[in-house]
């Protein structure tokens, strides 16, 4: 997101959203909360809450943003690594 995208304009809509900061500092306004997130930080929220996010300062930011229209929560599925067979 370019640095100019820094004027809050909260919206609401159906769904669920996930936000992961790749680089820069992101300002997240979520209902009555006003947060600043840095690289490696993540947020998950119901989009029926008023929300907005953009650069926290005068530098651009990179985020990974996922949106689920039905409001489902994230489900992580990981296959366990198989254990090495003991050598005979």
C-alpha cells in the first residue's frame, strides 16, 4: 500500500479477514481499537466490525490480506512429518 493510503475510512461488510504484515508499519482501526502492527504480526477479525488498515507513517507497507466471504475462521491443516525408520 502506498504511503498516501493513510486516511482512515472504516467500513463494514459480511465476512472474516486475516492480515499479516510483511514489511513496514500498519495502522489497524478495528471498532474502538487503534493498533500499530509491525512485520511478522497478524490480525484476524470479523468484518462486521468497523475496520480500516493502511500505512502507520509516511512509508509504504506490504501486507498479506485474506478474506473469507462466509465469515469462517482460519483452519490450519498440517500433515505431521513421518519419523525416520530406525536403521537395522
